[in-house]
C-alpha cells in the first residue's frame, strides 16, 4: 500500500529551476538601475537635516559630514515661510483640475475613437492627439510665443484686426490659469487616451454583439459595457495621479512663462518652480532639500491614504 501511495503522490517541484535563473538575469539590470539611481541618491536626504555649508577645498561628502546638524529647523523655516500657503494653493489647486480633466477628457476621447468604424481615420486621430506628448516644453514654449507675443503674436494680430488693443499676456496674470490648464491637457490628453483605448480594445466583443441583438443603442453600450469595464484602469490612474499631487510640471509653469517671476508670480509659482528659483539664486541647500523631502513624504502619504480608502470601498480595485 505504501508503494502505491508513493507512486500516486505528485513529484515535489524543485526549489530553483532554469526559468527562475533566466528571469533573475533579466531582472538584475533593473535591480542595479534602481539601486544606483533611486536608492543610493537617497543618502542625500541627510542634507535636509543639516546646516549644509560648502567649504573651499573640500568635496561634497566632506562638507556634508562637517556641516552642523539642524534637526527640523529647515522644515520649520519652509512651513512657516510666507510663500508656503501660496505654493500649496497653486500646486494642489492646479493638480486637482489636472487630475479631474486628465480622466474625463481621455476617457471621452478614447470612447469616441473606439466608435469610429474607419481604422485609417482612427489611427490618424490617435497620432494627432498623441504627438504633443513627445514634444518638450521648450519646443511648446515657442508655439505659445507665436500665439501670445505682444508684437507679432497671432492672437494679438487678430485682436488688432477687429479694432482692439494688443494684450501683453506675459504681464497679465489673469489669463494664465486657463492657459496652464489648456496646455497641460493639450500635451497630455493623447497619452491618457491611448491607455484607455487599449483597455477598450481588450473588452470582449461578444458583449457588444449581445447588446446589439437586444436592441441597445450606442449610448447604452457605452454606459453598461464600456464604462464599467474601464472602472479598474480609471481607479488605478486616479490613485497614481493622486500620488503626485504635491509635485508640479516644472516645464509647464516655468518654461511656458519664460521664467517670468514678477507679474505672474501669484499664478505660476509652485513647489518645483520655487525650489529651482531659490537654487538659482544661491539659496540654502538644506532648506531646499527639506522642501523636496516634504513633497516626497506628503505624496507618499497621499497615495497610501487614497489606496486605503479605495481598498475599504472595493478591495479588488486597490493597487497596494
């Protein structure tokens, strides 16, 4: 009997197989990249807790070790500074709008393109909307100048042709919140649209066939099949977007305004722009490091809290 039982028992799987070796070798370059460029640089976090001073004739590490500890004074200086409320309002305010529109517009466009019967037209529209994503903000800035320039800008030429007065957009702050929102969506909507379109393509076609047989309209198909099928990817993109709510697109707020820090200060100054301008002006590295670390910790807490809330509502939709 014992021999029969031994014969029927399944063979134990080896602890390490050839597939495991191949996958390990494939993963080693990624592991090394993360260690070198993501984890080793985290040593620089120490600067946020020190009164960092650069002395002539000493290297970075020597200066770092000889600088006096400042504790949380660098964080206190940033949190109690007069700029903090403005930076927080601009950074979070813009990002909330970007997150909402960054879901609504790409989902809408993805659904519209998925309903186009002509594959050629569909590819053309996808390419046209995706192309701005590959342009740097430096290139986009010159397009914006061509439209907004006071002397030769297209918009000012149109205004003057109708008898109006030219507008100096680079000194009028009231126009820029709308410009920032428009340009961010123009540049980024194509990427989000492709992500959602790929998810729509993966939906089982038999669901739509059954809906057509039952007499469902296009709107009903979108409402009861497409949108529920996109729920998981929408929630995942939302959580990831929330994770960067304390960061801003530096190119958008600095390059697009050509670094204008005077008249446009109230509407264009965000955490990232503040760090760059302060560093450019020879600001204290310890305080700047504290600002950046505050951003990172706040974003980490935000994404964990958002994921926790989603997990409580629907456990299967959480990403962590």
